């Protein structure tokens, strides 16, 4: 049983503890044996199941209410799901990321059209930001959206798009040209299946997820598809990532907790030369390091989430610290869990082998580790300069 004592920290309210307990019970019952053989089908089932259980209501704002997204709830859900099943975490996370811009900047009509569907699991969402030549360098995106009467005409490509190929709804960023660089991007929301919108390639990774390269060729969308104002796209994208970046760290924390649990079970039952592995001082040292990394990651994750929920206009620094530390340390925790399992640790189908494949991408997406270092350093230098 994973450690739950962190729920008593002052970051949380009783509603968070109740949510964690409800989700833990649901996950134990519903995520025991997810069939990952058909990744697309598994994701569709997971989105539907999470929607039926009511957990997707936390992924976006209520279109009929005024309450903001609660980042602590997002983090608790992602940590718990990741600890049980990485694909379940992915399915939940993309419902939130894919509709984040809609929650933060959508009109009432746009929210009313889509959010009841995504919050119930009846529609799958995607966040289309990355391009073949602009990953972390969003300001240099080249895909265009040209105004033509009452429409915008889209041309260009997006790649590494999670849920690409199975999504019903895409949040898309394209250059509308109000100014050079970051100030010339805009955000749009559009359904799948439009003329001129095609899935040109499905992308396979070491931990299978639905990923695709998208191409738009003279694809027309109505001007009402615009999110926010023209030229606000970069700001919108960064605002969404400011909310959801902490949740990537939470998923890494969930993977790390599971790896620590698996390692503890291994070393307390496995015997070497008549003694349990846990009796070896070197093994005890490894376990101590793993437990320390898990708790330190949790403190950074929930500090960032609590700070955002407390009304901070931006948590760029806190979220960057949480994502950098939690993802990097989770990689180390999982690697040690594999080591402590010996040959079984690299056997296909073993829990720690699966975790080893799942953690790697988290150090890249939504801002690679070195990008987070730049963000943290610039903030520290700015503070030191008094500005």
C-alpha cells in the first residue's frame, strides 16, 4: 500500500482527501488489468470510464459555474492514476490539457458546446502545439491561419500530438501574423474530420500512447473557432502549461511511488545468501535515497499546486521546479527499482520494466528538463537583479 500520510499535509483540504480516497478505491477496482494491446481502444475505454465515474469533471471548468480548475485535485488524480496505470493517467491528463485553453479563455458558447462532452468522457480532446521544427521553441511556430472573410484557412503541420487520430476536439495554435514571433500566434478550437485535416502518421514510442503527426491543407474553420483574441496564442499556451505543468510532475511522482513500493516488496522478500536483501546496508541506503526523492518531489508538486490554487497569477517558477525535480528523480527511483529486481527488472511485462519505459517521456514533454533549468535560472537571476 502506497504511503498516504502526505494527505495530512496542510496543502490539502478535506475535499482533497475525500477525492483521493474515492479515486483510490475506483482505481483498485477498475485498473487492475487494463488491456494495452490496442492502445487507441484502451484510451477510449479509459476516457469513457473516467467520465462515467465523474473524475473528468475535475479536468475542466463547469461551463455553468465560475469555480476555476483546482490544480491540487488534478495533481492528486494524476499521481494516483499513474501509480496504478500509466495509460489511465495519460487518458485523464489529455482531457485536461486538451481543453485547458477552452476552460481559461473560451467564450460561454464555446464552453457550452464542448465541455459537457469532454467532462463526461463522451468526447476526447487533444492539444496541438508542437511542430516538426519547433518543439520547445513555440514562438517559432510556422503553421498559418489566414483570415478569409468569416473563416480562417489553416496550412501546416503539427507533430507528437497526444490523442492525435482518436481525438474529437483539437486545441490548435497557428500563426495569424499580428506581429513577429510569439506575438503573432493565435489559438483555435476545432473538431476532427474537417476537409483538409488529415492524420498523416501515427507515432510509436517505448511506452505506447496515441500520438500522431497532423497536416492541414487549406482547412477552413469559422472565425468563431478562435480562442481569446488574435495574437494571444502564445499567452494562452503558456497559461495552460502554467496550470498543467505541475500535473506532469505529479504523474512522475505516482510512477516513483509505485517503483518504491515494488522495490520494498522485493527487498523484504528476496533472500541472498540466507538473508533478506533489506538487511544489506547498501540496499538500505538505496531505499533511503528513493524515499527521500519521493517525499521531496511531493513537497515541490503540492507547493506548486497549492500556490496556484491560492490565487497566484503565475507559478512558472514553482511548476518548473516541480517538473524538473520530480521527473528527473523519478527516473532515478525507477532505475534503482529495476536494479534491485535484478534480471526480473528488465523482463518484459514486469511492473518496474513498464515504469522504466513510461517515465522517460515525462522528462521531455511540456518543457524538457533543460528548458526548465533555463526558466528557473532566469527567474533567480531576475530576482537577484531586483526585477
